[in-house]
């Protein structure tokens, strides 16, 4: 039986990269596996001069070329739920027409006015769109619920985030606002909580008494992919650290929420973020960045950032955390690396032993590895290092894409995997001073494409007698 109400998925920014590569494919998969049912429509809004037919044709052409297993019958059925509406986001008269279009289409399909407004467009459009929603009372919940989805980045500093939130709160209350960070929809990230809090063998050692340090790496081998005008204003700290890396850190370090629901999770995550103190940092820019399209030729924007930080609470006091992210690095890789302390009672230096390591690999594949010592079979006492490997795909096959899971949460009104205002605010409080420090750096260190980033990032960790984990 359908668990969710009927709905209208209203996408602002329907010709963009996110819609084409992530949102529509996620809707297609959900439709295919019958998670959407039939009582829904998708209203696609952008300024390109398409009519409904051309728009759907364009999408179909793209999917036929890029997705091997497109089932045309399923696509055609899904397409009968999709409507394109052309409008500039600041064209009042056209937006007025849109407000009627939405309810007419809902009536045509016999739907209530339950709507998910998804902002899949640049942040500079948000204010206009929220004003439009208020002006035509499209936030009114008399004829059906209204939810709004805001993509990252939510603001570009603490102040701009506060302003955006203020504008949003005039039209929606916190329970209607879905601040999306798609990393939170990844199976491996969600699993961190289950892994930590349901396994007796891990939770008791997940603290300063047993853990030496923790690393988080989100490395990309790609460049900025024609997103120069956005990226040059953002940089790695705003684009990745403020959201994805701090969210992963939170899942790895937060206290047990008791219940995996929005209220409890948000409370613990907010509490954790309040205790973070950044101690050291390293930044870099990849060679050739300044010649990328729509990038300032004197740009001092960082394409790589690494931070050393501490969490000042009883669980983590004194444990260093090293987090790093960058573009044009050696390979695509996202992982959490946990190095346990060396508490062995056998102090024989001739035995080649090292303390345990636990690696949660998020990309390119989903794995959890545990490295531990064993005695090598044989007549002498020799220690070997072995690896226990849990591979998600090997057991469960392909897991759902994060956008699929998060869209289901939006349909069901489940905010657990979305970021609250308090979390967002605290994340900016951590990142704002880092950005200030960064602005004081005159010439960023340039690193070679295909390397692991600037030498200062190695120094950042090596000077504390530790080193980055690579696999
Ligand atoms: N792309 C991703 O994988 C990704 C991942 C995570 C988060 N995000 C976030 O998602 C948002 C969208 O990213 P994107 O990569 O999809 O951007 P994009 O490719 O530049 O698409 C922007 C969309 O907004 C529309 N648009 C822009 N200004 C408009 C205006 N004044 N009036 C009407 N339509 C307008 C564009 O329509 P026209 O084409 O008709 O101009 C296009 O449909 C950004 O906030 C980004 O940070 C993206």
C-alpha cells in the first residue's frame, strides 16, 4: 500500500545539471520500482524556450545516450506525469501564470495541493522564488501540505545563511524546510550510526581512550567541470567542508541519539558541532585553475583544503581529527579512517605490529575494512597484518542512489536525513573563521593535477607523527 500522499514535485531549475543527472533519474528509478505510485506529477520550471514535448524529447535523448537500461515503456509512462513550464524566476506575470498552472495540473490529475518545491537552481534565485511563493500564497496548507527543498550551499557565510533563513521562515516553518545534503542519503553514511550504535564490539571503544586519531577524505579527480562562476566564489571550504565533511564527521563522532528520528538526531548533531575547534589548516589550488572558464585570472580560491580540529567533549577531548577535500587529486575517493591507539601488552620491537585500523569507504565502492594483527602460520613467531572486508555491493547488490532515498523522505515528510537550521548555523560558525584565515593567505600553494594536493597538507599531519591514509 502507498505510504505517502499524492503530490506535485515542483522543480525550479529543470534544465540544469542536477535535475537532468540526479533528480529525474531518481524519479525514474522510484517510478520503475513502484515507490511513486501513479498519483503524482512533476512540474519542471526553467527559462529555456522549450514546450512540453521538446523538453521531454531532450531528456529522453539524454537518457537513451547515457543510461544503458532505459526502459522506454516506463519512461513514456513517467513522462505522462511531467510538465514543463517556461519562466524567468523574476518575471512576475509569468510566475502568476505558474501559480494557476500548478493547481490546474493538480486538478487534471485529481491530486490534492500537496507540493514539494525543489530549488535546483543557483542560490541567487532563492530570494525571488521564496517571495513569489509568499506573494501568491503558494505556501498555504489549506488544500494540501507544502515542503521546500533547498540545495547546498545554504548561504555563503554565517550572515548570508542567517538572511536566507529569515526569508525562508517568513514563508515556511522548520518542519517544512528540507535542507538537503545528499551525502546524508548515502547508504554507507547512514550505516555509520547503525554500525556504531548497534554493535557492542564497537561503541565501547569509540572514544579518546582507544582511538588515536580520525581522518576524513573526500577527494575528487575531476576539475571544476564548467562551474567556474559558482566555484570561484565558493571554493572547497564552502562547497565541501561546511556541509559534506562536517556532516560525515558528525555521523562518526556524535553521541547516541537514542532514537533515529529527526528530533533526536538533530539535537545530538547540533551539540557536537558546538564543540568543534579548528587548530590548523592547509590550502591549495590546482595547477591551471586560473585558466578555467569563468575563473578570475588572479583567483585565490582554494580547490583543496585540509583542517586539523578537535572536539572538546568528554568522548573526544585530545583526539585530533584531520579532514581534507580537493579537486584534481590522484583519485576519486571518500573514506573515514580510524586509527586505534596502540595498547598491546606484547612489547617486542622485533615483531612487526601496528595498532588496528578501521576504514569506512564511501567512494568509489561501499566497504568497511578492519585491519588487525595475526600470527603468521609457521614455526617462528611472526606477526602478519590482515584485512577483514565487508563489501556492500557483494552482499546487497547495487544500493539505491542517495537522491532516491531522500526524495522518498521528502514525500513522507521525514526530516531525519536533512540538516536543521541549528546545524547549518553551527557549521558556518566553524567555517567562517577558516575562510577569514584563508583570505589572509596571499598566494595559495599550487599543486599538480593527479597529486594528493599541496605539500603543506602532508606537513599538517606529518608534524604530529601521523600520515594520511591512502588505499
Ligand atoms: N549539479 C549537481 O550535481 C549538484 C549537486 C549538489 C548540489 N547542487 C546544487 O544544485 C543547484 C543547481 O545546480 P546545477 O548544477 O543543476 O546548476 P545549473 O546546471 O546551472 O542549472 C541551473 C538551473 O536554474 C535555471 N535558472 C537559472 N537562473 C534562472 C532564472 N533567472 N530564471 C529561470 N531559470 C533559471 C537554469 O535554467 P536555464 O537552463 O533555462 O537557464 C537551470 O535550469 C545549485 O545550488 C548547486 O549548488 C548541484
